[in-house]
């Protein structure tokens, strides 16, 4: 991206709506309630022929520095300092307020380019608010409607005028033909070879858990800065915020998500939107870290979240946070291991790491567990090995006989990874009991070293050519 733009303004002027319009997706939560956005949310924006990074911010308010609103203001000011240009959004429908005047003064003191945007210009009676915006001393306002997409061409021209042609359109770098990697195809190669794990590919990790479990604090500790809003209040995070950082040369993209309470307690519309955003982050992640509060672990909601992640087919790692508050670590750790095996039988062998997001204890071990689990999630097993294993399993424990006829498992192959899924060709697949499937899954985990990831087995019966014929 060529430059960075921060969207600023007081609460409920349409900043998140404009953010969604520029990125072309409904990434940020939008509601009539003021103060929905709390954290900085970056996105890749496109405006006609402009490509840049856009940052949605919280509404600026005058508040004490230690309060939640004060910490939100500090996050927004950090976004303004990091950006090349600010879009100062005012509400042309309701007109200016003293907060707008104070924000305009703050932006002028920073000395960075500012584009004044008069949103909701399509509303009746918005002309007075539009002309009042001239009094802010930030130049001519640009009338737009973020909800309906009006005025986007004028906004593009205003951004180019504020930054300049050279900054808005940086020259493209020429790529030499010799620098382009051409993939080599092996025509005579075996399709059934087990691929090597690519440890240079970027990894998407979602951090989920109950409210106030320490998810945002954990990510801030990874980054080494106060990038996400934290505090003693439960439910601070609302949007799923993505941040990127490098761990031992590998790009990690982490998603901080809103805390998930029991469904019966989720009544407000805004919280429903936050939970839906968390579920979307789980579906698009490759690996999910489920953060437990070590002081009160294994609540019913914790077990529900783990089951939800595994049913989505995602690899999972448990992180027992707030370990610095545990008085007898050895006894508590033994108790947690016993409860993990007993309460999570569907996740046999799942990796669990005691950590402290406040002090940074155990974070390297957690990251190594994430990488090891991702390797298992991407694992592929050759068909030859699988069929030798299947034959051995049937010798040790033959499938049951149904109506005096033995079920035969003929052939097995892996149809996909992420998560590992297998297909078994057999007779009378509808009569095979669920207990035998669990027996095969447990055998796969143990014999092929595949803990902590969901394993799926599908059955297929060969077509019977005489099934449609009537008996004589």
C-alpha cells in the first residue's frame, strides 16, 4: 500500500460506515449506538484508482486518561500519529458540536494533512451543517454519504490534493523476469507423496474465549506494545481486530475477538453482532487459541467454545492464562491435565500451555505448540500406509457382523487435509456402528501422531448393479 489514512471524528458520525465503504466489505460493526468502535481496525482500501491502508478508530471524546473512553482516545491519537493523512468526519445532518471544534484544533496542532468530510450530506437540512464546517478552519469540506456511496469521486480528489500526486501515486517498481519463480511440475512424479510442511507460509490464528480472560492482553504482550485496548472491564473488545507480527521469521496474523458468553445471556443487538464477528474469525482462521482463565477454568462456556471450534474443523490449542495468580502451580497443573482429559474426550491429546499475558511467561512455548498443531492439521498420509494400517486394525479388532454378514473395509485414502479427512470404501456403510468409527479415529491419532485436531472419516459403499432389479 502507498500510504495510510486514519478516519477520525466524534462518536456516531459514520466512521465505520465509511470504513466499510472504502474496503468494500462489512468488516467493522455498525450500529446506531454511539461508541461501537473501540480499537484501531486496519483495512486495505480502494477508492477509484487509489490504493491505501485505511484505519477505523474510536470516536474521540473528552475523558479522564484512566477511564475506558480515555484509553480509547489514546488509541485514536496513536492512529493519527502513525497515519499520513486523516479523514476528519463530521455530521452534516446534526451540525457541529464543541467536540468537533476541539478535535479540529487537535488535528491542526499535529501539522499533518487533513481532509474534512461532511457525512450524511444526503439528509434533508444538511446544507446548514455543511456550511458550518467551514468554520473549523480545515479547508473546504467534502460532502459525502458513506451509507449510499455518494461523493466518493470528490473524496478521491480531496485526498490526492492533500497528499500530492507523487505521494498518492508512487512509481511502480519494475520486476525483472529473472526474479520470477516459475514452479516446476514433475509429470512423472507420484501424486500420493506426503508433502513437506511449509514453515514460511503466513499463519492465521484466532484468539477466543470468555470475556475478561485476557485475550487482548496476550496479543499486546506478543506485539510488545499496547496495540489493543485492555482494562479490568469485561467485554471491552467488540470487533475482531487483526494484527500482524513475525515470530522467528514467520508472519503470524492474529485475530483478537470479542468474549463469548452463554447464548441465553446475549440479548443486546450489539453483542450479537460481536459474537457473529467472532464466529466468522473462527471460520477463517487456520488455528484457534482458546484462552482459559486459570483461576476459574473449565466453566461450561469454556467447554462449549472448544466444542464449537472442533466442530468447525479448526486446530485448537488451550492457553491457561493468568498463571501468575496461581499460588500452587504444580498441583493446579496436574488438576488441569486431569480435567482436560476427562472433560474434553473429543479433543484427545490437545495441547494445553500455562501462560501469563501480563508477565509474558510461556508465550514461546505457546507459539511452538501453535506451530506443531498446525503441522498436524496440514498433515497428509500416503494411501499405501493407510491401507496397511487399515488391514492391521481389522485384524486386531474386526468390524462387527450385521445379520450374520461381516462388514468389510476394503480401501482407505485421505481425501483432504485442514482438517485431515479420510474416505473408506466398505460394504454396508450404513450399518457400521459409531463406536467402530471412534476406534479408527483413536487409532489414527495414536499411530500417525495426530493429536489435538479434528479427524473425519467418511464411508462409501460400492454401487450394487442388481439393487434396482426385482426379485423373481
